[in-house]
């Protein structure tokens, strides 16, 4: 017997479902339960412009799946659409369970007047999105999704079709960047463009610079959603503890920001050992394993549209490379499948495509 019910706080069964679903999977990375409770609460400013419902599926009385359906008013106003979304999907490998979950989400969004459902997005393209499609042999890097291969099968069996693929590239760090990067960076520097580190004493103001660059660089990209100031403050607050100033850089021309790059250590490596808990034992583990992180993720990278194709990225890469050398790899993610210029830039560095993610859509 399958039952799907809407759940509200406390969301313990909803939050803890992945722990049982992925039990025994060495690639699974559990998120901190307390952080997820905050993320799903009114403390997350995303909910100021979003209406959402949380659904939990039970089979024979036991949790078997979950989904969140939501309407993001900022997205629909910006894109002039009537699109609803689903996210945080998890399910056992049973079509009936998945169909029941998707059915509840679709009914909710129809009632809200939506014309299509798209996902997974957790909660927007500024966060985790897509089902992992290729690259199931490694754990996810920080803030990238992970799921069994059958999730894609379940989505398609339930009538969803691909709307966009996202790529992740991996760069194995070498002693020196390619000569072409150095040549281009030198030319850009002669034109008066410089790079500085983020100032942690003025963290909020520098994050506002990131927002300015991000909106200019990404506003025409598929799926882009502008961030509110509150959302930026919330998101940067979650990342502040792991930001490394030497690898968080702002490109400027005449002291005006034109580009931004931020690499963050793969804290997922630490979360694996914490088991979703924040207690004295897990904190000791976090301190110990945080010193053993070997991978980075290029989470923030953008250049204002009027400075594109002028080599600003090369200067950012060169200036941020020295502290990167003590790590093993850098993941560049995520990149739209049709964003060829960015893909070519990463390939110039020596990056290789190693994972793909898929976002689906279904008409309502």
C-alpha cells in the first residue's frame, strides 16, 4: 500500500529518509540534519517569494520517497512563465512510488495555475539542480547532487522529458597553467585590469559585488534567477566558514568590479564522516578531516557581459593558481550543455568533462 501525505514541521522523517535509502552506499554524502531543518524553514529567505508543499510517500507504513513542489514567483516574473518546480526528490526503485510522488506535486502546481513542472531544483539554479546522469563512480563535490541511476528512468517513465543537461569538468592540478593562459593574462593585465582577493572584513560588501557581477554575467543564461539581497546574505553565510580569500577573487578595471571567481574546498569530504550530526564527536571529526580535503570546486565564476571574450578569466585563473597547487583537483560546475565558450575555456586549462546532470520538464 502506497500513501503520500503532505508533511509540515517537524520534518524528521522527510529529512532523514536519505539515510535509510542510501544505507551502504559509499558515495552518498549526508547533509547535516540541523542545517536542513533551517533550510526548510522560514529562516530561508527563499520562502518569502515561494509557496511550497512537502510530500512524503510511505509504503506499508514505512517512508519510501519524498518530494517538494513549489512555485517560485521571482522565476516566473523574470521569465514570464507559469512554471512550477520539484526538488529534493528521493524514492525507492519502484515506479508506483515515484508516480504517486510526482502526481501529488503535479496536482499542487496545477491548483496554483502552473502550466509545466520542471526539476529537480533544490531550490533554484543557484543551488543543487539536476539528476546525476553520468559519472556514478565518484562522490559528489560540495553542493552538487547525487542519486542512483534509476532516478532518470523513474522520471521518464512518469512522463518527464529532458529540458537541459548540465556539465561538470574536472581539472587535475599541474605544476603550471598552460602557457596560453599566462600569455592571455599578461595581455589583459597590460590593459589595466587587476585582480584582488576578497576582503573578509568587508565580506558583505564584497558579496554584493559578486551579486552585481553574477547578475550581469548570467542574466541571459537559461534558468537564471536573480538573487535577492536576503538570499545572497543567507547563501554566503552558509559558505563563509569555508571560503578561502586567496581563492576568492575580484577582477577590476579602474577599481570597478568586472569579474568574480570563487573556489571552495570540497567540504563534502568532511560531511561523509559526520553522519548528519553536529555533536562533540562529529565536530572533532570535522576539524581532523577538513585538513585532508584534496579537491576544490569552482563555485563562482563570472565576467560582466561587456568584458566577455577579453581574457579576464585567464587573469583570474593565473592569480588564484598558487594556493590551488596544494590540492589534487578542481571541479568546474555546473556548465550549461550549450555554453560552448565556457567549456572551451575550461578545456584550454586542461579540464575534462566527467559528469553530466539532467533537468526534466513535463507539461501540466
